[in-house]
C-alpha cells in the first residue's frame, strides 16, 4: 500500500467519523424534538439514562467512519 493510499484512507475515515457524529447529533435532536412535541415532556429527566446522549452520536460516528473506509476500499478496486 502506498503512502498516498494511506493518507486517503485516513482522510476519508476522519471525514466519515465527523459526518457520522454530526448525523448522530441530528438524529438525537430529531428524536428529542419529537418527544417534546408528541409526548409533551423533556427527553431527559430524573432517572433516565444520560449515556444515550453520548452513545447515539458515538455509534453513528463509528458507523460513518466504517462506511467511509469501505467506500475508499471499493474505490481503490479491492
């Protein structure tokens, strides 16, 4: 593997990570807005898991990174 291919994979992986994290935050905000409008209550209250607020964007970021790396590999012809 050449150095330029490594740099391209790293760049695309980082872009996928950032894009997936942003998509995760948008997904989380959309669900929170839906909860407020439909149910009339805030999405996070006492006793509810706050780890979900960190988990959703993190999982989406990792999925975005993996998708970008897979697309890079396909573009290289493997």
